[in-house]
């Protein structure tokens, strides 16, 4: 996709700076200054997703993430973000289904498998969750994934089982 030109790229940079400082309101105001004809640019949508996530506006975040899957279906991040937004709305089964539909499309993406483990665990499917974690470990650093599991209270039912991975 074409790069943003001034002044739009300056507004995007400012928005990202505000997000880095934890000020999603100012970030949103900067994004609102971007010309409408480039608001569907991938970088702008990604920043908008971050704003909605920080604001815990999960339905809006889901809409943005879904748009990213249409604009850039070859990137795993729109799919991961869409699923996470659904999960944050209490739609765990829907989040799982989004990622199940594309997991084979991204054979090297451990984060999809890790997310599937989280959703399976939350749905009470502990054996399935462990299988997804094993696949995530195969694709990523074992210590990194184990630390992610132990830092994530959603995966607490699996903490004792992690020694087997």
C-alpha cells in the first residue's frame, strides 16, 4: 500500500506518539485530522485499532480489525486482533472460530496458536488448549511461551501442565 504523505503521515506519527504515552484521546484526535480519502490506509487502521483497544471500545476495535482482514488478508495481525476484540466482548467461541478458519494459512505464526490455546482454555477445552500450546512452543521460544502462559490468568488452569511442554 502507498505510504502516507504530509500532513497525514505527521498526524499518524503524532497519534502513535500519543499512544506510546498512554493518551488514546489525543491519539484519536490526531487520527481525526487525517484526510478521509486515506483513513482506510493500513497504518491508519492499525493505529485506530490501538485507540479503540486502549479505550476498551471492543465492538469498534473488532470492526477495524475485521476491515484489516479484508484489506490485508495475508497479515495475521488483523485476524489476531479481530479474534481478541471478540474475546473481550465475551464472544470467546467466535474468537476461536475466527482463528480456526485461518490457522493453516499462517503455518509459522505461533501467536495464532497461543491465542487458540487461550480461547480453548476459557471454553473449558483444556486438552485442546495444551495441544495448541505445544504447537506454539514448536514455533517459538519455549521459555517465551511458558512465560506468556504464566503471565496470563486466562491460562491458569494450565499452569501445572506447562512442565510437560
